[in-house]
C-alpha cells in the first residue's frame, strides 16, 4: 500500500513538473525586445505547446527577433495552449489584431505579417520557410507597409 502511494506521489510530481515546463515557459516572442511606438508590421504567431509545427517555426522566428529590434515590427504571440480563452481574444484586440483574430482563432503553427495601420495580412510564415526566407519576408512586409 505504501509503495503504491509513493509511486502515485512520484507520478503526480512528474506530471506537475511536465505541465510547468510546457505551460510556464516564456519565449523570445513573449518578450518586448524594443518599444515600437507605432509599428508598421505586427508579426502575430498563432501557437500552442501541443503544436508540432510550432516547435519548428518558433525557434526559427525567435532567432530573427533580435535582428529587428530597431525596425518598425512588433512580435506578438497568441498562445492557444489552454484553448480559446477570452484572454487570448483580449490580447489580440489590444495588439491591433481584433479584426483578423476571429478568422484564425484556435489555428496554430504559423505567423501572420499584418500591416498595423490597415490590418491587411501581407504574408504568412510557416515551417516551410527557412530563417533566411523569414528574414526576407519580414523585411519585405516592412517595405510594403511603409509605402
């Protein structure tokens, strides 16, 4: 009996640690690398911890974020790990993505490059994009939005 209680305790502890690692994480796209008073582009990543495409896309994108600290682009992560909660919708609205959020809510594994002024989607990034292709797409989106 005592042995099974010990095994149950170890199991619960392991599950707790795994959940903390999965949900308590922060990423480069969660952080504000620079304050952009009026971004021209919003790079909105639709993500979740269970998304296999996100595990490929996010590290590539995160590697590029520091290169754009002085550029008019804001990186935003909409995390659906815990479902389509009201907090995600509120964050989308607060970040200027309220018009496109309903169409894409709950979908994961991509980043939309959105013109901050018009709300128009200029491009999207997926796991098919290399870091170099992502860099070029973000730079091109900034050029398009600044015209």
